[in-house]
């Protein structure tokens, strides 16, 4: 056995799913002892037995691995009376307060590998955060609230086309609900089968949508948004951390979140283990405050918790 360690550059990976798919393929190849892939650094570190497999074989494994990708990201927030605009839409802030509208982007990318097939029949479902609903004020705004115009762009080898609610070309999603971890959440979905939305290898579709709390509701929370891509037909996806099931079908999954408003952090007595196992020479300090185990911090602030001890006399 002659063991060699090599680094291989990989371009085109868009998400953790791409990374896991290639890493799994490499580690299941005869002669490869260990492989670690990092999609952010666009490279693979491979340890292999060169008596069994060559670097050319390894590159071919990477090239021939199809991995459609799905990514999800929180873009920012805006208020119902925002007047500062960025084009046709309100300018976004990074921080979200208790009644902000939240904007998300998600992107489905077909692979460029030589064995990749066109994605022709697929469904993209966006599961909104708990308590939030799809922001469709652009279609029925009767007041003076700020409007966000959702859109999606299909990028093909021949060019790109944006479908926007602003100019009436936007394709409206269907609406439903689902239950995740015991909580009911609103779902918006698009099902594409038309030729104009077909994704050949290397092509992608990217969405921008907004969601809001109903009426005058305001609350602090960790707003989690999930997106699922279901590819119908005989399109295969490898088993990895980002492949799951949604509504009974195999789906690619992507998730992001934002902390909305302020968050309360409460400690329980069992969490402060140091009080129960005191070091020699120290005893637990007491406080006249009865609710000092509750602290509050705004987004971006550090939470510091200080434990005070008295020295025994």
C-alpha cells in the first residue's frame, strides 16, 4: 500500500448538500481511505492508496456526480411604513423587530456534471416561520402600508428572465399548511412543468418573497424558514443530511432563521452546575433579587452571566 494525500479543487458547489454528496461518493470509492470536502473553500482533501486508485479516477468520480443544490437565506426586514426604497421594493435592514416583515431568498440549482439530467417537473415549497403568513399586500393593498413585490428569476444558458409581481408576470403560489414539530405553519408552493421553467444542467431558479405577522400582531421569536425541493419523475438524489421527506415525498431541504426582536434567556438551577460542586474554600453566594435568573439582550448584543462566590472565613 502506498498512501498519498492530495487536494482537489472543485468548482460549482453551492451548498452543504453538494459537499455531502461528493464526499459520500469519494468515501465509497475503492482505494480512497478518507475524503473531506469543503464547499466554501471549493476543495476536497483526499487520502488514498495509489496502488488501487489514481488522482484521475478521483477527479472522474467528482465530475460524474450529479448534485442539484438548494440554498436558503434570510435577506432582511422592513416595516409596514418604510419609505426608504431600493428600486421597487423597500430597503431592507438586517435587524428584525417584533412586527417586521421578513424577506427570504431561496435558490434551486441543477448540476453541471456530464450525467446530470434536466429538471422538468418539480415543486418548490416554502414553509414560513411559525405564526407568519405570506405577504401578498401587492395584490390587495387597501391602506397605506409599504408593499413588497415578490419575484423569481430563471437563469438559463441562453439568458435570464425575471417574473415579478410588479409587472404582472409573477406566478402565484398555492397555499396550504403543514405541521412540523407539533406546530402548524403556512406553506406556499410552486409546481413547474412548463418548458420555460425547465432547468438544464447548470441552470437555476431563484426566489425573493416576503412574509408577515397577521394584522397588528407583534412578537419576539426565532423565525425559522424552511424550503423543500421535490423533483418528480426518475431524477435521483443521493442520501445525505439535506435529503428528507416533505408531504410524503423525497425532497431536498434548506433552512435559515433570524432572531426577531429581543430574546429572554432564563437559567434553571440545574444548569449552574458549579454551585452544586463547589471548589474547596468557596461557598454559594446569595442574592436578594428573586428574578435575577432572567436576562434580556437585543440582537447583536453579548449576554454575559457572572457567577459570584464568597470566600469562607
